C-alpha cells in the first residue's frame, strides 16, 4: 500500500513540478511590476475571483459555451453526414474532392464578413462561423476513415447479408470512428478559436467579447483575468473531450494497448 | 481521362449553380453576385497596386511567423525530446498550454504592437509552434524506439547515428509539422488582419464588406482560398521530393 | 445434377484480366456437393483455391459457368451459406463483444430476441466458449477467435458452411483441437461442409470426400472417397493404413499437378 501511494505521489510531483514552478516564478517576478500592460499576477487573480466566478460566468461564459456547443454539434452532424457518402462512393469523392479542397483552404476567419453580411452580428452569425470552420476536419477525417475499411470484414458482411443501413451502423461507422474522433478533436480546437474570433469581431456578449472590451477600455488586470478564464475554458473542454474519446473508443484503445504489449 | 472529367465535374457544377442562382433570382444577387462577376473582379484586382500591397503584407507576416514558429518548435522539440526527463516534467505544462487558443493572446498583442504586422507574427508563432513541437516529439520518440532496436546490433558512432538513423526518422515528422504550421499560419495571419486591423487581405475583406463592395469581398476570400491551396500543394510537393525514398507517414487530416 | 446436391458447380471458369496480362485461374470445374457431406478441397499453392472459394461464396463473379446453391444460381453471397475466413482476427468486429459478433447475422435475419439469445448460447457452448460471451475478440487467443468465427457460422444455421483454410494460422495443437471440433459439429448438427485446405493430412482426417485441384488453369485432378471408419480421432485415425494410402494418393496427385505447372509457361497465380 505504501509503495503504491508513493508511486502516485511521485507521479503527481512530476506532473505539477514545472507548472507550479512557472506559476511561482510568474507570481514573484510580476509582484512589483509597475508596467501598465503586465500587472502583478496577484492582481489578475484577484480580478479573476471577482469577475469570473460570479455574474460574468452566467453572462458571458455560458452564452459562449452555448454557441460553441451548438455550432460544434451541427458541424459534427454535417461533417459525418456529408463525409459518409463521399467516403463510400468513389465517383462522388472524385467529383467532390477539388471543391472541398478549395473550400477548406479558405481560412475560416475570412468568411466572417460574408456571414456578417448574411446574418448580421448576432448569435446566428457566430454559430455559423463555428460550423464553417469546424466542419472541415470532421468531414475530411470521416472521408478518410470510411475509405479504409477492412476487406475481410467487408466480405464477412457480404456473406452474412449485412447490407444497407445495418452495414453502415454496425460496420462502416464503428470502423471509421477512430479517424472521425481525430477529426472531431481538431474540430473542437478550431471551434473554440472561431468562437473567440467571432466574439472579438462582433463584441455583443461572450468571453471573447469581454476580453476585447476590457482591452479597448484599458482595464488591463480584468483583460488578463479574461485571458486566464479562456485558458481554463479551453483546458476544461479538452479534458471533457478526452473523457468522451475514452468512452467511445474503449474497444480501440483496448486493442491497441494489447498490441503494444505483445 | 474519365477520372479528370469526374474531378472537374464537381467544380463545374458549382460554378454553374453559382452563376445561375443569382441570375434566376433564386439567390439575392446583392449577397450572391454571379460567378462570372466574381471572376471578373478577381482579374480586375490583379491589376491594382492596392491588392498586391495587401497580398504582400499577408505573405510577409505569414512567412516570418512560420519561420519563427518552425525554429522555436525545432529547438524546443530537441531540448524536450533529448534532455532526459524533460519530457516527463513538461508534459502537464504542454497539455495545459496547448488547448489555449492563440486568439487569447490577441488583446496582449494589441497592447504591445498595436496593428503592426508583428502582432500577426506573434499570434502565428504561438499557434504554429505547437504543431512543429508535437511532431518533433513524435519523431524523437520514434528515433528512441529505432535507436533501442538498432543501436546494439549496428553499433553506430554518434555522428553515424544522427546521420543514418535520427535525421531520416525525424524528417517526415518535421515536414508534417511545418506543413500543418503553414496552414495555421495563414489562418492566423488573416485573423490578425481582421480582428486587429493589421494591413493585409483580411483587412481588405472587412473593408470591402463594410463599404458594400461585395464582389471585391468574395474575390478576396477566393484569393485566401487559393493561397491556402498553393501553400498546401507546395508543401506536399516539397515533402514528396525530399522524402521520395521514405515510406509515407500517415497523419491526421487536419483542416 | 444429382438429386440431393446442395451445391452444384458447373463449368466454372474464372479469368483475371489486367491490361495485357491474362491469367486463367480456374479452367473448367465441375462438381456437386451432397447434403450432409464433408468435402475437402486441396491443391498446390496457386491452384485457385481462394478463387474457387470466392466464387462459391458469391464474393466473386465467375467469367463463365454457374454455381447453384439449393437449386438457385449464385449471383451474390447466398443467404444459406456461412463462411469462415482464414484471417479470423480480421473477420470479427473488434468493437463488438463475442456475443454481439455472433448475434449480428441473426439480427439481420430478423430472428426474435429470445430465440437469438438461445442460438448464441448454444453456439458458444458447442465451441466450448460458454464463458467468453462478454469478452472482446482481441482479448482472446487466436484459436479462440477462430472458434468464435465458427460459432457465428453455426448460429447462423446455414445450409452450407464454407471454410477457407481456417486453421492455417494457428499452432499445431490448437489445430488438432479445432479439427476435432469441426468433426463434432458436423456430425451433431448435420451440416454440409466445404473445407478448403493446403494440408493433405487435415483433408483426409476431416473429409469424407477430397477433391484434388490441379494448378491453373484449375480442374479437378482427383475425386477421392475417404471411407475411413468413424469415429475419427487424432490418436488412431492417422495411423490407419487406409489413411496412409489415401494420403499418398493425394500427395502424388498434387506433385503431378505441380510438375505439370512447371512445364507450362503460364505463371502460377491463384
């Protein structure tokens, strides 16, 4: 028991050593800062506590989160729904590929003014921005995942009369899921970035909006506290995603771990 | 032959739809000018000095940012990958910093650099750096594995090891990292121009939209798409030349 | 076509054409398989065994000739047939448990839940894997995985079971166990089995009839009735004098086939 606890403790120390050291360093180094742009860390933390753990959370973080989740889910559904047929039918893929290559090469922020023109400055525009950016990695990885299905499994399905929707649900989708999840992870990062950009561009409410408004009114410690909040926001979402990934791809990780050990 | 027709077919269909819809009133021509108008605008822009100024500015920001990101990524990668124990200790910090969107730096960068091109460079560096770093770390851990397997059987000298084992193993990862970084760099260059207002195509798009020059807006968006494609094609071409002898490494298909 | 034939292969011909290369994998195959028979198919490597199997199971269309299963011409994988592949690892769905793997074809057949559970349980018991239902295939050994594949075929209740060198990729001891399992299943469930193998001993041990294929273009070289008395077992059957005779006869046939191939200029491709 003692050895096990020791192992956990050692693991924790290794994980936390550098972050804590950096934090302490930053704290001390900035403690007597009189630089307007880089106030003492203590002050930023104080502002963080005052702002983000209360009213602002509901007023800014939640709307941001809501838009992100909605946009991201639409992107996932669209990406998978469009990626499936493209991946499965070669003539369709050949026709679609150049068009897709072009559209995904357009940096998503470049489309913001187009969407502003069409949808104004509200929630719809922001959600649309997230969708147009996040859909690409999901779509492309779905196509990739669906293309490379195992031949023996395919023959197995054919001999046992597993066709059509059944084949899609029991064979194609699960087979492609590791690759699709990779795309979903990239899509999530892109979604967060676009969420912030769209809010900075059209600062009505939200995390990005709050940060840029603080910057414009030169409320610097508040601005940095917002940045900190954004960092935590991104970190929390990536943890949540990892949990999702571990549950959905339980079989895949189990298989790989076994291979690695043999 | 049929295959190429097939590929061109998709584009052709899109062009036809885009041309027909506004003309037939299916789409509002104010918001969706016909395809021919966009192409025309594209050619017109190519003749203006203003466009090339925009283009050059974006390109410069992109190039500098990518270079800085690559250099710092390679150096950090080498340090973390080679110094014993460094990987363990930096793991949690990397995992925490990585998901922080580069856009979080926008306010800070505005304070320091305003709307000068350096803002864009900093943003690019922060975002693209991670791609290069991660690929370097993947590559170095592969080198580790190969080293353990071959070092004993082949008894390489250190230089021999670096030249014949480490470098060839690392190279494909480095290329992947730079290729991904190049795409991200373009996105952030445009972002900086749009949100911060630095001079470049991004700003051009915003200006066009606010002054209701819709065909110009679309034309500039198309230009960014073409730039994106050009960067990707060039990166893959270079990668193929240099790695001709190397089995390809399968990676995530990033956007 | 014999009155009781479940499978009938008539003038089967398969030619592979790629550009200017033309390979006649199967020349002219004709044979019938009676209901309840255990037919083994052997031949030199490159004899088109895999091609024959793919045509039989409807996965590949013949160039000419016909295959009839239960009187109907095969145009795609016939529903009355179950196939056990050589690569057992790749023929089981890794995201499904053993039980779910076996159950899937039954769900396609629209069998009710209670009945499905019964069939799966019985199949698992028949292959001695009663406790492995909730494991994932990749958690099991190679031999066990192949047994799962066999259980799946058995639960499907096919008219014909086709096996493609199913024990080629397992160790000798496991192979012996699996061979006995096949014999037991065949007699208990009154199956019709077509068993492709490169192992002559296995073919004689298992089969009641062995078809010897020539090299490409493949034809039937020999059609051997194996009337070694039942019950068969690993210890004694293989040292029966009849066994040795049959084995030798088949072995010689295959050697002839191989030397014939060497004489012709056609590349040996299966």
